[in-house]
């Protein structure tokens, strides 16, 4: 049967704990202080088996105004609420606040239980019921069943059980295909077993032996054993009250407010983007940068409220906000939250998470507001496109998108494939599954084309720009994998040509005039004739009577064509002669073992001025290695 969690709500001393004891026989007041004071301070837990066999987990929440933060932790994740109102007092302050909290958390089903009917006369009970129905008008409990009971005489208990049986049949089951998450509400140790955590599983499934992580601390652990309602089980699923014995975890490493989930499935963040609704009964408008108490499942944290689309939020208004939180939290889109004022501590609003790990936003920025509105009401493809557009050149991985969108693997993968097929996004790294919005691919594409057009205009005699030089000069702000993806795609489309690690436009051709062709041949001949004592570019320009800039361009062209080799700045050598010297050097070293600079003169007939750079060049290409003042063959 589907797991069902029933939560109580209501004012202090209205009989919530006594009602649960009458239903189940379980006393949920477990603390000594609770016994002595007669009030519930901490969360209490029980379970009830209905006549048809349906098991219902019950969360008993405190009704005292000082412990509303415990109440919020208890009702987060419930399926059904029982609003408990004592017949002798009727609607009280915490009755209203608890109902507001349940409304903000979007609890959809519930009933009203009027307790202590044995303490009042029938006429008074009728007036109280009339007053309650008036109070519930316009709320999600307006048409809910109202059951009158006495926990002392058990009057009304059978009717209550029958009503619960009917209501639980109307509740849809939670999906077990979603991410497993357990917001922790209790931590304790069991002798011989170690640390145990409990909570209401809000989705997915967990099995004994599963690897888990405690968030936001990032502590790895395993599920050593699992219990549901006090019984050992091999698996717990969404909607069950669950206790998990954790492997290798000390009690002081985990606390209420932490969340248990699979490793690398959540992203701790000091910020959350959200849609916030202010209660109509809030005493005053909410200003920007108001300090609030943020309640997210079992977590309570202080946060500054940044209003993104309004100057202030008036009672009853809805706005887009960013929480800047004083400690890290984890969440998924759609998670409901409550906010309470810092002082006095009252509930002022609630809403749902839009982005669980956003960047810091400026207020009233049109593109930020546009993207957040997409996250509020857009479909899955629109949300993917919006998030990738916000990520710009960095893109997002499949795992990160899963956290940012809270979609199933199957649905997300299908949408990504459709967006790739329509060229709206690109997968730039299939191993890491990194996705980038097409707008940024197009922008980079145009940027490269424009740059190369300018380069070719400035250096018409060069075959292209070195690949790494293109990246460092033009695109130092993008990742190497995005740069490589872009060049590969541009080359596939014929937009560019990459040869000898140089990039040029596919349309670029070197067109030399007759005069430049003669000049190029003359320079090449000079290097052949000079052998290993070649002239510098400046000497070539003087000898041929041309500008040095023209010589530099032609030298680069000859280098790119592989006809000459750059030994060092202003020192070029004919490529064929250099290969001959290389073979001679290898033969010499095999016969003699090593060579000194003076010995090289016998091969080059050149001075030390040329021989030293030649030896350093052979070191660079790993033909030789220096040992003292001599060179030997490089050994791999």
C-alpha cells in the first residue's frame, strides 16, 4: 500500500498528543520535560493501521508558539493534516498560524478534529463548530470533514478512523522514481549500532547498503540498516517515516536540518532563487534585505531577503526573491519553504524554490526576471534553455541540470536530445555531457570569423594564426574543451582550415605578386647558400633593398610552408640543410658518445655564435640532452 503521513496542527493544549494516544495507543511525548510540563516540545511519531490494512505514519507537532519551528519541520512532507481545535477554547493564535503554514506548504488534504467535547455542552459545541467553519472559509480546509471526538471517552474515534480511511484513498502515491531524500529530524545513537537518523522520506527509494551523503556537510556514508515504523526493512520509499543506521558516522557530525541523499546529487549553496508569497495577515510590507528565518523541510537558517522585481512586498503579494543565507543549504526546484520574521518571530510568508544554486543577482535586471519567470511557469525545454543561457560559455553538465531542474533522467535526456537535434543547444563534451546554448556557440563562431578576417587583412602573406595564439588572444575566457569543440565544428563546416597547428579561414588564399614571388625565392636561395651561417632578417632586407616588415612576412610564410626552420629569434635555417645536419649529428654521437660546441664546428663550419643556438634547438626537439658542457643523444 502507498505510504501516508498524517501530521497534526493546532494550538497548545488542544489535545493533539492525547488524540494520537487514543487512536494508536502510542504516547508521542517522549522527553522527560514534555512529561513534566504536559506539552509537546519536540516532534513525536506514531503509526496507525486502518481497518483495511493501510498503514499511516503520524507526526505530532508542538502547539506552543515558541516551538513553531519544530512544527514547520514536522509538517514538511506530510500528505494529510489534522487541524486539532479544542471545543472549550475554539480557534486560537497558533490554530491560525499552523493553518497558514500548512497552506503555504501546499498541503492539499486534511480534516478538522474538534477535541475535548466531553468538557462542553452540546449548545456550546454547536457554536464552536459554526465559528470554525467560518474561520476555514477560503482555505484548503473549507470543505474538509469536521469530526468531534473525546480522547477520554473515545466518542467520535470510530468516525475519525472511518474518515481517515476515506481520505487516504484520495491521496496520490509519491513517485519512487525521483531522487531519494531524507530531511533529518532526529539523530541518536544505539549501543552496538552507532548513529541513527530519522525523518520522512520525501521521494525516491533507499536500500540497505546504498552509498549516501549527508548534505550540506558532504560526508559520505552507507545505509547499514533501515527501519520503517520500527520494523527492519530492506528498502524505504517516498512517504515513509524512516530510520537509517549510518555507517562510520559520529553523532556530532550530523544534526537536524541535514539531508541524506545519494552522493553528488545535491549542490550546497548560500543562495536560493524563489517565488515568495506574503501572508495577507502580515502586519507590514516586507522591505528589501529584510533578515528572515528560512524554514526548508527540517532546516532553519537566517537569510537576507533580496527582492528582485519589487521595491517591497505588501501583505498578500507574490514576488521573485533571492535568499542570501548565512549557512549552506541544499534544495531542489519546487521545494516549499516558510519564512518567519527575525523579531518578533511570526510566520510572514512562504513559497517554492526556483533555482537551488544561483549566481548573485542584481535587482530589477530584466534578463534575471525573465529567466526566473520561465522557471516559475515554463515547460521542461524552456527551463533547460533558460538555465543554459544563464550559464553562458561555461555550459552545464547533465548532473547539474538534473539538480537545477529536478527532472527524471528519462525526461531530461529526451529533452536534451530534442534540443540538440534542433540546433538549440550543443553537447561540447560527450564524456562529461557538457551542454552549451547555441546563442553562445554562434557568438563565438562569429567572433572567430571576424578575428581571422582582420588577421588575414593585416598579414595577407601568412597561412594562418597558431591555434594557441588564437585562443589566448581572442578567447581566454572559455574552456579548452569548448574551444576545441568550436574549431572542430567550424572545420567540419568548411568555415576554417587547421594545418600545422595554424588556423585560417577556409576562403583564405595567399596571393603573391610576381615581385613578391621573386623576393620569396631570393630569400630561400640566400638560406641555402648561407648554410649554417644565415643572415638575419635585417641583413636580408638591407641586401635586397626592401622593408624589413615585408621580409618578416615572407619568412613566416616560408616557415609555415616548412621550407625554413626558426632556430631562435632572427635565426632561420634552410629545412633541408637542417635535416642533413641532424643526421650527421646522430651519426657523430653514435660514434663518439658526446659532442662539445667546438666539435660541432667540424660539421657546420660555423662560429660559436651559430653553433650554440643550433645545439639548443636540438635540445628543444629532444634529439640531444645537455650533460655538463657536452651533448649526448636523448634517451626516451
